[in-house]
């Protein structure tokens, strides 16, 4: 696909799809990471003489105008990140958008209102996409984290205008390719989270592609059940035990080593500071629940990780949001950060919970790459083609 450097944009309005779907409380942005990450793209477009007009969704208004989901709320955070004023248009098509765009000069930046206020966005209606396309001469997609949606502003527009990837999109694709596309081996994947059922496709894809698969969080309990181990009152999907067994068999045949907890941290209550105990993985008391992996598991994980060249991480190893059940996640995160700092490991992580856990452990900055994507990161780890990325690749003929 093309990038900002390949397209002629001098003096042109560059319709730039970004993902600024950030957490907002009482009308204020509480985490501006996604906003900060699009700044290099906006500056690069300006440096090539283009006038960036930003397109984005916010939340899920389902095709209707919902004031609480207006992108106007993110304008102050965007202005702070860019260090310049941002012109806001209170619709992404029609008169308001045309008027704002017509008044722009080189050096300006505009943001158009939530694309999901129109039904045509999620339906990927060609008429809707054409109304947006009419506003500009070039399309840049910088929203990797929305690329799993085949929507008008993520997919449709790439079919209508000369198109290319923004800097963040380029960086995400490069990092993900380094982690799972053409990685340096051995590769380890760490997958945690509550449920096997939501990560089934992901696990099935990973056992074919990685050398070591570490399974943590509530999901690990389901795997213990599959191995005939009692897990007491732990969260576990007993009806997924057969599926878990199939994953174990597939891994075994393909030479992927699966790492399950060797020891566990159990408690009778799920609350901060609850009394807890470390036990061998097959000794969970009937009235207790597994809330974290134990220190022997972390040691084994560290040893295996030290023998790997690439790490891809999605999902915490335990109930990391409540102490003391954050220990395995923190220890594994620190191990990965240390190996990365020493130049021995390429480490890539993604998904909302994962990034929160790495931030909490204070090591996110040491990872080689932290994706801004949640759902898109998962779909990509499942081996699916993301429509927003596919459309950019097809757009070569423009
Ligand atoms: C995200 O926050 O993961 C993206 O912005 C996509 O949002 P969506 O799940 O509402 O499509």
C-alpha cells in the first residue's frame, strides 16, 4: 500500500481517518494516548502541503445524532496534542462539512463530527462514502484500531480516492508483522483473559504460528479442567473443556509448547487484600478460586521467554486489577521489559486490558511496540484480514 510520502497532496484536502475513540469522563478526555499517536500523521500531511480533515467515530451512537457522543468533546485534547487550533464541523457530510472545508487554508486542521451519526457509516453505504469523498482529494487511513470494521470511513473511502496509510497505521502493521507475520523465532505468545470462548479463533491460529503459547487468566482454568484437574469455585467454562483439549492436541502435533500454570494463587473471596495461598495447580480447594498464577509458573515463564526472540502479549495472567492478584502479570511484564531493554526480545502487546496491566506494572514504555488497538488487535491475532487494511492494499491502482 501507499503512504503519505507516495501521494501527491500539495494544496489538497486530505481526508484522514483517525481513531480518537478515547475514554471521556464528564466531557474530558482521561487518556489521550490515541490522540497523541496521530500527531505525526497530521504533521506529515501538513509537511507535504496537504490540509488534514480528520474523520472519526466515537462510541456507538447507532446511526443517530447523540449529543453525549459528539467529537466536539475531544477538540481541546486534540488542540493540546497538536499545539494548534482545530476547526470543528458539526457534521461529517453536507452543508456544515462543506462550509468548514471551503474555509481551510494550508496549515489548518479540521475535525468532522462523528461519522457514526449517519447510518451509512456502519452500512458502508457507497452514497455516504461518496458524500465524504466529495470533500477532499486524497484519503489517508491512520485508524488501525478501527480497521476491523468495514465502514464507510474505514473501507469505502479507500475505493473512491487515491489512498494511503498514515504513520500510525504503518507502525502498527510493521510491528504486528514483526511479531507474527515474519518473526524472529522462537516466538512466544502470552494469552490471558477470562474466557476461552471469546479467544477460541485466536488460540487456534496461534498454536499454528508460535513456538510457545502461555495461557493465563480465567482461560487457564478451563484448560486445567480439560486436563482433569479440579478448580473449585474458579471461573471456568466447563462446556469448553473439549475445545480446550482439541487446542492442546493441535499444539502437540504442531510442536507448539503450551504453558499452563504450575502453581496457583487461590483465595476464598475476590477482593483487594483477600487472604491468599500459593498451591500446586492441581490442589485448588473445593471452596476456593484461582485468581493468579504462582511464582513457580512465573519462573518457568521467564526461563522460556529468555529462550525466545519475539513475544506477543494479549491478556493479563491473573485478576491484575485487584492486589495481590496482579503479581504474576507484573512479574512477567517486568521480565519481558528487561529482556527487551537488553536487546534480546522483540515485544509487542495490544488490547485494552493488556495495555492497562503493562501501564500498571510501569513497563509499557520498555516494550518494543504497544498497539493502540483492542478489537482490531484480536482479529489480527486470529489471522483475519482487516477490511480497512485490505482496502488500502487494493487501492494500489489509484
Ligand atoms: C476501539 O475502540 O477498539 C475502536 O475504536 C473500535 O470501536 P468499536 O468497537 O465501537 O467499533
